[in-house]
C-alpha cells in the first residue's frame, strides 16, 4: 500500500494523506488503484475535494512506469526513495524524472521527444500487470483458447 501526502511547504500543518495500492497520473489528474478513482487534479496546485496543496509526495519508495493510451508501457524506473510531484514535475529528490506538458497533457521524461499519456506510481517489487490486472483483462477479452483450425488445402 502506498501513501501520498499532499501539503504546502511553510503553510502550517494542513495536509492530506491518500492511501492506495498504486497511483496513476493521467495528464493532470491523479487517480488511485485499478479503477482509476480520481483523487486530485493539478492546475498549478493540487486540488483535492476540500483543499489545495502545492506538493504531492510518496511516503514510501516507489517505481514508475510511463504508459501510452494504447496500453504500452516503459520498463520500471526506480526504486525512488524521495518521489514527489510539484509544479508539474515529478522528482526524485533533486533529480527531475518527468514533466507535464500542460497543453498536450503528456508526461515527458528528460530529453525525450515523445510524451506519455500517464505515469504509473507503484510499490517496488510488484509487477505493473499484477497491480493493474491488465494481463487477466486482456486474456478475458480474447475469450477462451481454442485449437487452431488446420489451414485450407492449397489448390
């Protein structure tokens, strides 16, 4: 289970802790778990249901995956001990990992020419497929396995 803490540095004790098996940044929206439950929206600040915060940070180490709308994904990056998102940039301590382009709503790793639709934030040691259930879903969508039919004879 991951926990993300939302807060604004220097502004007292106001914070929000959001737990989840994993999180996904889809453009400027932060979603939780396999159902992509909306948690917060980024518009210069993180907006939760009842408050706004500057920073979202993980309280545990994480790995990240970049994902396309077509279901393709990068390999895992990390683990990162000091992961946070602030001002549209995902960081590990002082090192930038990705930035959100606010026009296209794509996430760009440093020096990348192409952006990704989402950024999956996951606990280390868990497969992306195990967390999201995509492997099981894609198998179910294919239907039951059948034996291939023999090819028609050629004339």
